[in-house]
């Protein structure tokens, strides 16, 4: 039963990844069909991220009151509702309306499961947990690519909506399995407040670093498809599938990371991942008009990004104390979504002015900022741990 619970948690994170890549892979067709500018994707992603920020900040209270399992199930059903709403949208404003439950569902389950695994499982399982997020994110662009070639983008959302609904029903039916882990009850203890958490040394640096990483990751995810169309001359249908290369890199990287994460530790995993991601960005900067080279660049960026997110999250209880991790991880999720809310849409606005070829430099700036802030965080917390 204990192993079955782990399978349920992995499946829950797969459901979290399913919707994340749909908007970026389908947007070139969606913007034309809805008669809006390419930059309008930023508006939709801002609303989604706004919902995730709210639910992330309140995740600690929700977890303490209802428990991880209830928060997870409700969140999955909320996301399914949003996906079906997108599938019937024929006006831009309809996307905005359904983007609200889209974000609320994602933020709550993200914070709940990340904290649960950080407390109860090793860094190996944290890497594989996020590998399942990547698996969900890989599946969606292929579904969208198939729908664009044979049906329409609405059908892509509808298909993923049915998959999400099926996962939600399965999670609902398996609620009793969570009782096998007695530590679930420990989550209902009182945790540190938001303001108190922000005063802990190193937390602000960590939040800036996490913000920068997620800004870079979201920008790569959401604009890869448009980059292939605008800069490399790919067709809309091919670009939707090429966009999955980033997800393939990040998912494969997290699967591999699971085998070495316990041995290397969270700090080294972040360092190695950052260097690999920067190499991928440099490949995009090379002055060659090659679709193959650009594709390999996104794969390598994904490989580098793979261990960063799970390692930062998994290190939180050790760096700041288990009693503080629930609240701090919730704030981390909020800072992450602030990055996706403003930084990815900002790229869309800048790209309309100076061109989409600016993407690699944009990614590089935030990757360097992330690396600097995370290094400062680990140096501060190392001194605290040694005391």
C-alpha cells in the first residue's frame, strides 16, 4: 500500500504537468483563430499565474485544514473544469474566465505535493515526482499537434480535459490509501506564519532565485513554439511538436537525476543543472540558421533545468527547518508564479518590438540571476546548519 501511495502521488503530478504545455504549443493557432496578437498569450498566462499565487499563499492553511489528499483531489477537478472551459472557448474573454480555476487548482496541488514529498521522501523521489510532471507536459504538445493537424485546438484541450477528469476520479476513489502514511496527520500541526517565514535568514534570496528560475523555465516553455515559427521558419503544426523538446529534456533529465540525486546532494545538482542549461542557451545564440541546432539547444536547456526545481524544493526543510517548510514552500510557489506571471508575458511584449530572436539572451539573464541568488542562500543556510 505504501508503494501504491507513491504511485498515486506521481500520477497527481502528471496531472499537474498536463495543462502546463498546452497554451504554449497551441497558441500560434489559437491567436489566429481568436483574432488576437501573439502577445495576448501573456494575458492568459498572467491570469493563470495570478490564481496560482493566491492558492499557493493559502496552501499552508488549506493543507492544515483539509490535508494533502483532499487538496490534491479538489485541485485536479478544478483544473479539469478549466480545460473543458478552454475547449469550448470561441472568444478571448472566455479563456480569461476559465484561466481563474486553471490557476487556483494548479497552485494548491503544486505546493501541497511538493511539501509532502520534501518532508517524507528522499531527493530521488522528488526528482522522479517532477519527472512525472514533465511526462504530462510532454504528452500535451503531441495531443495538441495531433488536434491541429486533424481537428482543431479546442479538441486538444478537450482530450486533455477528459484525461484530467479520469485522473481526478481515480484519485477520489483511492483517498483511503493515503491513510497508510501516518505522517499525513503531522501536516495538520501549526506552521510558521507568512511574515515570520520571510524574516528567516536566506529566505528572501531563495525567493528571488526561485523567481528567476521559474521565469526562465516558463519563458522557454511558453515561447518555444512561437520561437520556432518566427525565428526558425517552422510550420505551426511542427512547432507545436518541436516545443515538446524542452519537456523531453527536462523529463529525461529528472529521470536520470533520480539515480544520482541522493549521492550528489541538492546543492551540487543545482550547480550542475545550471551550467548545462547555460550551455543550451549558448547553443541558441550561435549564428546558424539551423532548426536542428535550435532543437538540440532546447533539449539541453531542458536537461539543465531538470534538477533545479526539485532540488531547491527538497532542500527547503533542511535549510530552514521542517517546522517552517510548509509555509516557505507555499511562498516559493507564489514567487515562482510571480515570475511566470510577469516575466514570460514581458518577453512577449519585448519580442513584438525587437523580435523573438531575443529569447536566448532573455533566458541567460534569468539563469545567471537564479544561480547567484541560490548560491547566496546555500552559503547563509550552511552557516546556520553548522552552528
